[in-house]
């Protein structure tokens, strides 16, 4: 369906339609003029003989000047059905004979009269006193003419087919040439590659769009670098005084009433440090290189062990070893940790962590038995600083799933929400293609 709706197909359809209309118009004009010319030629050849019949000179006198045999019939001959019978050629022949003062009452196209021939016979009946009063005057007079075609000749069909084929071929070439620069620009934008050269055969309008996109892409890259630098700088600079505050709080004396305040200071400093760590994770998710080979199974077990969960709250389903290339250990570790944090903070145990490879894709899945995320909120939960209504009273910035989404995008993968049958288990699944 997308291919049918492409610019190339639309241009091709428009040009083919235009070519068909022009071909039909030219063919109609040509056919009408050809009929008129043929009718005039036939009339010029048979007018002398028909005039003698109209004057009552008799068939013998008419046959003497006729270019071919004359046929007679007392009753109306059976008509011949063919292409020529549906064309205005007979009407034009009647007009040509009337211009030459040959009175006609009726005219029709009949089947070939001479056996063994395919030349049709033109039958006509004359109006006038001489033709109607003479005792030997025939009711119908017929003459054969190979200029009157009873069927459409093969050469006409071949010419129309060839003309239509050439029109379609020319339209396809023109449409392809017009659509190719736009297709190249679409591929460049989809690949997010602003380093390519000029587009081949691009018009001025397409070049202007390409240049505008390059400028927009450069502006977005500059803003992203400045934002990442700001987040990283602020996060790094704030962690040092937070560390000193925490250390100073832990050195407070064990006096009455001090312990509770000290624990509150330490707890809030740790929370602030964790939030700053989320900022740094968000920045690193778009900067760390993807040039490592990581044992996904070992990393999953390591992150799960760091959770220090009680027995039964967290299970790991992973093979003995699962090496995956072209990734980054820090980013994969952060993906798993964020998914586990999301399951424990917003879901219900038991939580299940699973990793694996199937159908050319690596995947990480963390599921729990909580209420899950409503389908109409799933896309929003992947955006930065987005938080579900149920979690607004809890500390956090809403960057956990955003980091997961950014890492998945860099790996060429996606994040999806999975619900088991009956809605008893909900999971977040990260997949990316193996390279």
C-alpha cells in the first residue's frame, strides 16, 4: 500500500492518464479525418455511375463508368456488423454523395457479395422520380470498395498498443527521474545522515528542502550537545557538594535528637545523588560508543544480584552465556537496572528478568504482577519527565524508561509493553537486531 501511495506511482498514474487522454484525442481526430477522406475518395469513384442510375439511364450505362461491379437487390440486404458500421464513415459518404447531387434515401454496409472476398458492399437506395418510376429501377444498389473497412485492421491495433506502451514507458522514466531525488532525500532523512553530497538530478526545490533539513539537523545537533553538556556539567558539579553534605552528616555526633536529622540528611542527599545520576545516564545513553561485545546473560545476573532482593522476589531466566556484539556494557547494565527499578517501584513482586536471542534479535524483558501501564499512556511513558498518575507522589524524574528508549533507539530496536493472558503479568520488553 505504501508503494502504491508513493510519489513515483502518483506521478506515473497522472502522466499515464494524461498520455491516454492525449492518445485518445489524437486517435479520434485522426480517425474522423481519415473517415472523411476515405468517404470523399469512395464518393468520387462512384458518383458518375450513381448519377446515371439516378437519371434513369439504366444499370448497363451505370456499369460502363463504374470502377467495379454493381449489385442490385429488391429487398433490404442483411447488414454487416463491424467496426466500420459503428463509425461515421457511412454518414460522411452520404454527405459526399449529397454534395454531388446524388439523391439518397438510405445507405448501409452489407456483407461481402462476391464469394471468396472480404471486401464489404455498400448498399444504398436512391430517391428521385427516375429511379422510383422506372420499371427496371432496382430497390437497392450495391458497390464494393476496399476503402471501406468492415473490421479494424491489425496495423491500427498494433499502432495504438505501441503508442500506449511508449507513452507509459516515457511516463515511467519521467516520473522515476522526478521522484528519485525525493526518494534519496527521504532515505537520507530516515537514516539521519546529513553528511551526504548533492542529490542526483535534484530540482531547485528539492535542493532547497535538503539544505533546510541540513540546517535544521545541525541546529538540533548543536542544541542536543549544549543540553547534554549542561546536564552533565550541572550533575557533575552538584554531586561533589552533595557528597560533602552526606559525609558531614555522617560525622555528626550520636547525640539525642541528632540521629533522626542525620539520617534524613543522608537519605535526601542519596536521593538527590540518584536523581543526578539519572541525568548523567540520560546524557550517556546518547554518547557512549556501541563497540563492545557483552555477555548479556552474565550482565543480567550481575545486575539482579546487586538488587539484593529477598528470595522469590526476583528471578532471572538467562542461558549460561549470551555474547552480543556492537553494544555497550554500561548502557545495557543501565537498561536492565532501570527496568528492574520500574518493576519494583511501580509494579508488584515477584519480578522476572529474562534475556535471550530469537529470530535475529536480542531481547531483554522484565515483568511483574502489578497493574501495568494503560495502553493510552504507554507512548507517553517513554518520553522524558513523563510519570504515571500513580507515581507522582514518589521521588523521581521520569527518566528511567526514557533512558531505556534512547538506548533501544541507538541499537536500532524498540521498547514494547507486553501483557500476559488474563492480565496477571505485565512486562516491558526491549529488542534490537543483531549485527
